[in-house]
C-alpha cells in the first residue's frame, strides 16, 4: 500500500479507503467458504473446556495490536507522513520486543536478569537482518522497474506495447484485463508479490489506462494498480509453482499440487473482485472522477454518504457470498440446480449494478440491489425449509 501511494502520488489514507471494501469482502467470503466446508464435512467445534479462556488468550496477545493502532493514529488522526507512521510503529514494536520476556517472567513470579533484556535486543537484531534480506528483492525490482520505465519512455516501446495489447485484445477492455491478469499470474510465480506489482504496474498499468480512455472508460489509476496487485497475490497460490500452496502442504502433510488446485478454486472469489471494482468504482468508495487525467488523484470524488457506503458494502458481501455458494454448491444446505440458477444473477447485480444499468438490464442501481437481495433472500428461505433433510434425500432439481 505504501508503494502504491508513492507510485500514484496519493495519500496512504486514500489507498486504504480504496482497498477497504474489497479487502473485507474477500476475507469475509473466505470465512464463509470455510464455514460451508465445515457444514459439508460435518465438522464440529472443539470443546472450549479443553483450552484456556478465549478472553485470556486474547488479552495475552493484545499488546501486538498496539503498533498497528499507532500506525493508524499517526496516519489518520495525526495526518503525518507514511514514513513517520512506520517509524513510530516500528519504534514501539522494538519496545515490545525488549520488554516482552522480562514482563512474562515478572507476571509468573520469576526473577528477571540482564540476559532477559539482552534477549530482546538479539531479537531486534535478527529481525532487522531478516527485513534487510527481504528488502533486497524489492530494491532490485524497484530498480529494474525504473530501468524498464525509462527504456519504455526513451525508445517509444510503450506505444508499441500498447499497440500489441490493443491488437491482441481487439479494443475489448475485458480482454485487456484478462491479458493483464495472466501476465501478473505468470510473473508472480517467480517474484514476490511486491516485486511482481512493481514490474507489472510499470509495464501494463499505463497501457490499460490509455486503452480504457480510448474506449470511453475513465478509470482511476488506483483501480488498475489494485487490479495488478490482487492478481500478484493470487500467483502465490496458483499451480504449478504456488509457493504458498507448498508451505500449506508442508503444514498439512498433503500433496502440494492438490493443495494448490484446491486453494486456487477457493481464490476464484478473489479473482472476480478486481474486475468488479475496476468497472464499479463505488466498491473503492469512489463516487466520480472530475478530471480527464486518470493519474490525477486530486480529481477523485470520494463517497461521503454513510448510508450509501453501507449499502455498497452490504451488497458486495451479498455478491461475494452468492459467488462462494455457487463455487461450493452449498448454502444453508446442498443447492439444487434451480437455486444455483437464481444465485447466478445475484453476483453481477450486487457487484456491478452500474454495468447492468448500462446494458439496459435494470433501470437504476437501486433496483439492481433490490432484485439481488430479493433473489438471495428467496434462495435462503427455500434452503432453510430443507435444512434438516439428509443430503442424499435432497433432489438435484
């Protein structure tokens, strides 16, 4: 997010605002998928009495939230720079690392020695070493991106690349986005997410903005950059490489390819989000754009009506939950074919109502929301009526 803000000349707060609804929709739908899998497999929760109190566990790790709160306070309330916010948060984190071990021993009634304090400084040292190592890939990618951008600008390659993408896509903005998504996935297999974002956004983002403007779409640059970023993240779980899938397979002692395929199947819900907020900027809390230059972040008019923001957020959740149910074939219980058919239009009506209006499918966005909510609620009621039936007795039709 800091790099996106730096690239676009936006404040970190504005980047957070643009990313908040897609992020919540993505993770809440993931929780919903996990819930559906639990119900399908008949898994039960673990007895609470076998473990410590949830409240005690929560309180014992509460201090780890403090650096995040300091970061948010410095950015949103104190309105200081991103560098100052990061410095303050890291400084407080260092204090936690120094006093963590002595505090634990004092709480348990043990003696505290100098070695306990020095242990904190040792942790800080190795944390800085690990951070420096992880920054090398980002530094190299940033330098490479600068070389790429400079080469494109000086040689006119940008226009050639634009013409190539336009030739392949045939002036079809959806095809342009698909090609960009594929490029992000392929590059992301060999690059960390941040490095992947830097390289792909440097190469493709200007092309998308140019061709979108040429085809009559005035898209803010933040939409394109978040689009690239999302598919860079998905690359970590995309077979055959899928670095995250290999890590998860090691923990679960499962086949990495099987885990990768299953993970990518779950990630399809994330894959539709970038397309949704690209065409429906309200998902990024953007009301309109009062400029012909998509790179001019000052021309963005942000949504300010709390009720409208809640409506957009709520319908985004409905759309993502409907899509998750379609992927799993499950809602309250196993979905019948006609119920799946009813859930299919809920996804576009809830996520991109403006596109439905543009193609004449709905008179206005509010009608699209009402129809989506009605269909979703109707399927819920029909599912609730058969929730106690054994799965083998639920007819497919």
